[in-house]
């Protein structure tokens, strides 16, 4: 299947593992060069980069904290120096404190908001300044916690809601400049991130039981939709949040 992505250049933030890794490898499957952004897990990032090269395309490691505008500027400068430009950005890096609201502080809230939502702003601004081969595409990874109440998810859920709002506003402002922005809202995916949930097993079991599709979501399920949104076949999808959850959220 030709998705007409061959030769495109992409940055995937937080792509050394989990959903980000699946997105990076899926883009590489369609002959997209991929810059792997990581902060702490260099060995995993190197493994992902090698898997990308094994698919016959270029991989580039770019270390940096997406919540730091200087780091973001350095990431884009490195990509421009190596590849001359950029066509796709996947904003996937995420973090946050999983605690009851009684135990949260404004520091916890600010941390989640900066990484999960505010980081989209410098990523967008830098992408706008990059040379590209045509329309530029950005996809942000969100979660059902943006619209549904999940135990211990107050700070992260609020940041994901802010992310989805930013996607709409940025899409409206920058679509005339050739930048297409959307989000993918993922249901429960059993990744390393879920290990930090004190009620992990309960969440997984509830998701299995309630999902009409009959199974848990995989990172590849999310990656498939992200890749589609990067193609010209999604050229008139702007500012939308596409839910990938096997039907979980349609139930009362």
C-alpha cells in the first residue's frame, strides 16, 4: 500500500518506547526518515533508531526536553543541519503526576501542563520555520482523560484537555499557511506509562470488559491512525480529535 509518504522527514517526540516508538517504526515502514527524540532512555532510543535504519530509511537521535523552548530550538536546529528541513511532527512526549487531587500541588499541575500541552506551542512555531516538501503536518497524542474522569488523573487529564483545545486553535490559525494539525485520543494502552498508575490492573480489566471491540488497545492501533493523519488522504481533516479506543467511549 502506497501512502505517498516516501522521502518525508518526521520528528516523533518521546519516541524511544511505547506509543511513540510504534509511531516512529510505522512511519519508517512507509519510508519516512524519523528523528527520535528522547530525554533519559538513550539506549532504547538507539535501539529504535537501528530498527528504523533496518527499514532502509534515515534515523536521527535528538535529545531534549520538549517543555524547554531552548531544547526544542536545538532539536529543530539539529534536524535542519542534518536533513535540511522537516515535514511532520508527532507530539507524543508526555508526563505527569498520578495522585488524588487532595495530594496535588500547583507544581504538579504546572509540570503536566508544560510537557503535555504547552510544549505544542514551540513545536508548532519551530515547524513553521522549517523548509518542507509541501504541506506540513502535526499530530498530537492525547487520551480519553481529556474528556472523562479517571482516578488520580486530574492534572494529566486537565493538560490533555488543554492540548486538544490548542490543536483546534492552532489549526484554525495556521491552516492557511499550509500546516495541518490534529490529535489522536487513545484509550487504555498497556505501556510502561501505565506502570505508574496505582490502580493499573483495575484499569486494564475495566478496559477489557467495556471495550466493544473485545480487546485492549495496542500501541500499533494508535500508530496506524497517526500515520493516516500524516498522509494526503487526510488533507481536509483539520483541528480534529480522532478517538481510537475500540468503542470504549461510546458506551454510557
